[in-house]
C-alpha cells in the first residue's frame, strides 16, 4: 500500500505532515510519497534526526504551495506545480493508492473533482467524517462540501454513507437516518420532505437500511450509523459537536481543579478522563473521507499535528483497502434508478 501525502498542506506544514507520514510508515508499514518542496522536506527530516529517507519513503518535488488565501476554485489550476496538484495527479496516474492533505478544503474538493474525477454517475462528492456517538461513531454525510443540495444528492449520500459504514467501519446493514427536526415524515423543509419518500422507497426495496428521520439529539446518542444531511446542516451539526466537546472538556477540567479533594478525585478517574478526551479528539480519527471521488482522498484537519496525520494515513490505507469505491461503482445503476438524470444533463 502506497499513500501520497501533501507535505506542504496545513497550519503545521511541513513538520506535521512529514513526521506524521514517517510515523505511519513505521507504525503501519505503508509506503509513503511526500509531495512538496524537496529542500523543506529534507530539512524537516534532518531537524528531527533523520539523515536518510527511511525504506518505503520517497519524495516528489513540487515547487508551489496552495495557500489558505488562494481562491479554492482555481488554486490547483493556477499553481500546477503545487503539492496539492502534483499529489492529485500522482493519484490519478496510479502512482499511489490514496492521497492525504491537510490543506485548503475547497481547493482539495475542486482538485479532486476535476483532476481525479468523480465516480461515473455520482452527482456530487461529499465529505463524510466519522463523528463520535453512543454507538461507537457514525458517518456524517455531507458535512460541508455541498451547502445547497437537491433531493437526488441526499439520496446518493445515503447510499455512499451506507457503503462507507459497512466497508470501512465494519457495520453490517448500517442504519441510515435523515437529519431533521422531528421524527415525522412531514417535518423539515421541502428538501427533507421531498427526499424522505425517496429514501423510504430505497429502504423498502432493501437497498439501504433507512430508519427514518433522526434528530440531532438521537444521532449523538447513537440511533443510526449514517447521518444524511445537506452540507449546510451537516456542517452546523459537526461544528456544534466539536464546540460542545471543547466546552465540556474545559468545564470538567475546571471542576476537578477546584480544590485538593477534587484534584484527588481527578486522579481516581484519570483513565476515564483520558478515554473521554480521546473520544472527542478529531486527531484520533485522522481526517474526513471525500466520498464519491474515483480514488481515495482524505482531508485532514488544517491544524493537524503529526499524530493526526499518522491517523489520517491509517484511515487512507483502510479506505483504499475497503473496496468502497468498487462497491459504489458496482451499485451505481441502483442509484440511477432512483435519481434519473434530467433531460440534457449528465447523471
């Protein structure tokens, strides 16, 4: 397995992506292609006591960097020798099995769509993070790639999220829920009320395990394995969860630091506190899968440290080995039956 890593992407580049990739090479035995300014990559290795490239690690030089201030829609085209563009082209050409980047989300989404291409028949790719829930985590699809969605997009998201939960998370017959403000089919905006019967029909046909609408509260408690949403609602859900986790962690820390008794209590429950912190730490997951693209792409958080990049590489490895893309491609005709292309447009 060979993973391509954008060495210049993210707030902590090149230190975090370079050393995270090196750690993944050691820990998981995957081959790595570090893409970026060669001199910066080698300097980072030297600064960390590595004088020679480890076995299975290669460097591909790319002279440019896509900055956060660059226009996401055109950055990868204007900067043809950026680490993002070069990395995606390597993925397209089959030089690696998956691509990991902590760089600009918009540029990565645009580049992956136009360079690597969507799976034929998929209308839009979606960002599908695994969010912490009471059942061990759920796939949230979409979480921001598509702010405005027609019902057909959400139907395809449901299929792709279901395949991801089954193939990557190991959930047989995963439960799929439509994020909404109530359980009744009549609840929500016109988007939810229109897509609900489409999802219901797919469920009745046995193509997905659709369990109906799911409120945010029940989703967090673990009612479903896949949470289907438009990118606008999904992003609000995700950011609320992240903010709640940070708030709770801060308040718990304050509570245990009040006096000597509470500090002693903290020692007694330190294992549980570490588990809670690990559960809410996005770095433990590593990144967000870009589902619907013809090759595996993982978007790591912009603030990722080396440990988070290491986990993103692990996630990329699992994604590439899962057979998810083959599953989506094989079943695309089922989605087409549910989402016929309008006259004059491509499915």
